[in-house]
C-alpha cells in the first residue's frame, strides 16, 4: 500500500464523455425500438412500462458513474473509484436485468431468429456460465485478484485497461443479478432456496474483501490510507444495500409450489359416531329394547299411528307378525287430511313394511302406441257404433292407399 496520491496515467480523453453519451443513447433507442416492435407484433400483451423505466434508470446510473465529475475523479481518488465500482458493478446491473432485455429481444425478433437465440441460451457454454458458482467467481472472486495483486495498478495505468475493467464490472454484475433474480429465461437456474444460499455466500465474500481492504492486509493499491479505508467502507455498506435490493427482487419473483396432497376427510355421520350412539347400538344388538325417540322404533310407531287412522295392517320388521287395527270407516266419514296421509308418508311406510293399495289398471290398452309402425301412421275416426250417433269410435290406422288419397272427412262431422 502506498501512502502517496493515486496516479492519473489512465485519465480519459476529451472525447470520452461525448462517446459515452452517444453509446448510452444508442442503447436506450435500441431498447425503445424493440419495445415498439414487440407491441406491434402482439398488441394484446404489449410491454410493461415498469421494465422500460427500469432499463432507462440503469442507463442513468451508468451515465452517473462514467460522466464527469465522478468519471474523471475515479482515476485519481480511490473513494471515487469505489463509488464508480458500486454503480457499474452492482446497482446498474440490477436495474438492467429487471428490465428483461432477453425476453424483449425474443418478442421483437422474427420467429426464425428468435429460435436461434433460444437455442444459444440452451447451449452447454451458456449453461456453464450461468451457473451460480461461475457467476459468483466472476463477480466477487475477481475482486481478490484486482485489489490484492498488481492488476489494479496495471489497469489504471492505461485507458484501455480502465475501460475493460468497467466492462468486466458491468458484465459480471449483470450475470450474477440474472442468475439470482433475473426475469429472463435461464435453463440451468436452480431453485429459489439454492439461489438464496449463493447470495448469502456472495454477501459473506464481499464483506471479507472490504474488511481486508480496510485493514490493509496484502493490498496492492497505491492510495492513501484514508482513501483506502473510506473506499472499503463504501464497498462494505454500499455492497450490503445492493445485495439487499437483489434479495428483495429474488423474493418478489418467488412463487412457492402448491401442495397436491389430499386432505383427510372430516369425521362426519358416515365416519364416526358419538359414544352414546355406540352404546345404544350395542344394547339393540344384545337384544335390549330400542331407545325411545330414535332408530326404527320411532318410524314403526309413527307408521302404526298413521296406518291405524287409515285402517291398514302394518307388519313388523323381520316378519314377526302383524298388528291388527280398526276396520276402514265408510267413505265420507273420514276427514280429507286422514285420507291423504298414507300418500304423504309413503317413504316412511315403505321402510317399515307397509304396502299401500295400488290402483286397478285400466282395461283399455294402447296397442297402437306400442307398435312403431302403427304409432307413426296417421289416424282417422271409426264409424259410430249403433245407438250412439255423434260419438267418435276408436281411431285406427290408415292403409297405404288411403294415405296416398289424402284426408277424408270424419263421419261424426257430417
């Protein structure tokens, strides 16, 4: 660790801010054109305005980190460098990833090119790169090489090295944010609990690197001790806030799986009986008298009472005999309510063996309706029987010649 001032050999040129603005504006215009094309291809689905705002916010954070006054100061002050590192490597990637640029690209491209992009996303190299362990190694693991080896001084000494360092911060930050909480499709992405574990490992590694910077253990950064400690504090607290936002995005996209196990049926009348009901059933099975007001005894008593008023005979269950009742009173002396009682309680009487009287069948049979050919044939009235003029007789079917001749007037209508 050097206690002198940080050198500025890699300071940006006068055209670099203008080129940065042009590049960020081009990326923003490309995203907006993709949104417009996706809306035209599928007007019903459209595109979420919050995702567009998130992407533009991420570009604004990149502009804040790369443009003056923070951009030029990062070459001479380690605190400005660490602030730039937080914005480019942790905050801007989260906003850009939450905008779902890959999903927007698949919607905006034609079907042929979209299939190619989807095949590339499922390729083995992409599966390896998007593994949480690889993303963690590229994001947090390279910090050890950057600040505890001469790599940092070599990158800061040349403008091209500084730009590559910014590109690495942005790419590794987007990769880790995509693996942990990205809304874009990821074939090799693990479940939410596993991603929470990997996020916890990243938080712990980030905290260890910042504490080592604060204590100055094997640090290869030529900067004053005050700047180094303040830069370590920015890295510690700023990193915790960014990882907390990343954890919130992960929890917001979590959809727990529903359990499909069947619930146990509640104990009802068919599954369980009370203790009193079991004791009553035991007494009846042992030959004891049935309980008053319950069981088939109540139905039998009610049927005897109704059958006594109706003058019928009720047979006891099991064929143990019949209970005689008073004869049926003559017609006209019975109230209307008592004459209709057996029809109203037919369900209860059938359960105790009561057989109601059936109506006598009519001697007239509808033989025409039973025969399909006769039922389909048109009918005509038969001639009047002798001694009953004007009364139509029984209809009978017409023959084929008569149906072809047309309708004929009835005898009774003359």
